[in-house]
């Protein structure tokens, strides 16, 4: 039986590892100051974004601490926060998640992250091999889901065990905050189908995304489950196609070949199947970055994880998003550099094309002080308590 199609949601991103105008260069870099991150979250909340993703990793501020410090400064914005099996015990994670969910009036979403770079994981004290991490994650989620649902939980597994566990203060969302999960490998797809609620793909060409969604959908159906689907990518939207491609080229315009080579060498050490697929889209070649119509892989030259962007004018980018929506995607988790200015630009140019409205019920638009025309975007914003003008 087919599901009624949900309205498209568009999430934004909190750059807890820093932000700026250029990739692979120090010029124009913005530190992830709490006040700046709060400004991005409040802008996203006001403009009509459904939520924000907070990344995880040793080059980022802690996602949970950052979310706790900002979420009460927003009203309806949801916070998608990394849940790391292996980094904590499932009972502790269940209590932390329940607390934040209650304190935020039910605005917590959980992004289950079982993969990662083995070198970074070893630095955090986690030494399991790729497939074993997904075994551990499956045990973790079974315990976490049982506790969060209010069950008295006992479980004995290969990696994790619990005896008569009980969560006395449950989360506001029942049975628990939705579990988002991304992974391209065989064990990742199996875990998503078995225990998660929303399966995420990085921004691969539509045919590749379709294959993954269909595979996970088939696995879930065999278990009597139905999932939702989302995609994680960047957006470079301008009034014209030419301006959009100029902006994409500027984003990597100060990136040297040496920086690209070093980044690609580091990314290649990951055992992530999703990262391997991202690298394969461009293989470090900056001359072959449009890997599908309007899908540009320039971000992935130096950035791990989501490495592609939709580039174009509002009508074109909206059409490409609708191509993913036709595959079953109802959540787009997007970002753009710098994230404060681009949140406004996306809301003004793209939201009307997608039928997304701001809190006041009207189409989102830029307030006084922001200009998203054919020229540069100038914003008087405050970073670390000081006025700054970005051109």
C-alpha cells in the first residue's frame, strides 16, 4: 500500500567546525562562536527551515552541548543531533535524549552515526572494524529504543548488555525522537531497514540515490516496516544560472592543487562506503565536477561527508529537488557557505518555488540589510560581539 506523500521539509546546517566564504583556504574563515551559531539557528527558525543538522567529529564543537546552548533560543526549529553508538552507553544516551527532548518541547531528532574514519575513531578509543561497528550499533539501538519506549529492558549481546534498565523520565516524543540514519554499505542498509525511521543519502546522482532507496525500502517491507527518506547536500542558488556557477567556482577558487591532493589522501583512509562513493564522483579532478545535471562535486574536493551541491537558478534547483522527491525523498538537509547569508538567500530564492513558507504564512523574503540580486551579498552581522561586514 502506498503512503500519502509528505510535504517537503528543508533543513539547514550549523557549521560547528567553522564557516567562511572559501573552501580549502583560511581567508574569510569564521570561527564557530556560539553567538554566530545562534544567529544561524534563529534565522533558520524565522525563515521557515524545518530543522538544522549539527555535525559530529573531532574538528567540530560537541553537537549535544551546542544544541543545548542554542535550542531554547529558537521556537519551532528541530535539532538533528548525532547519536554515536560506541561513544556512550545506550542507557546514558537515552536519558540525555529524553532530557533534551523534554526541555525543547519535543524538537529533538537523532542522527545515528555508526561509521567514520578509523583514525579518528581510534583517537576516541573505538577500535571496532567496519562491520562490527554496525553490529554494535544494532545492539545499541535495540536497547535505546526499548528504554526510550518505557520498557523495562534486559539485553545480552556481543558488544553491549543491560539488565532491568528503566527510563523513569521518558522523552516527550513517543515512542522516542525519530532516528535518522545514513550509510551505503550492506550492514548500514540492513540496520536502517530494521531499526531507523528516516534513511539518508548523500547527494549522489538521482539514479544512484534511487537504487539505495529502493533497496532499503525493499528490506524494510520484508520486516513489515515503512521508512521515510532524505538527502544531504549543499545548495548554490542565484537568480541566474551563470551567477550560480560563478559562485560555485569562487567557493573553490582559492583552493590549491596541493590542498586538494592532501585532502583526498586523508579522505581515502576512511572505510566508509559512502565516502568512497563521494570520492568516486570526481576522483580529485577539479575539471570534471558536474557529475549529473546541476549536481556539482566541488565541495567534496576537500570536505569529507556530503560533497555535492545543486547549482543553478531557483527554477532549476527546485526541479532537481523535485526529481529526488519523486524517488521518495521528503527531507532535504542542505547547507551553503557562509551559512548565515546563504540561509537568507535560499529562503528568498528557492522557498517560493518549493511552496515553503515562513512562520507568518507568507513566502520567505530577505529583511532590510540583505540583498540577493545580481551583485554581491552584503550583510552587517555580529560575530564574537563585534560588527563585521562580509562582501
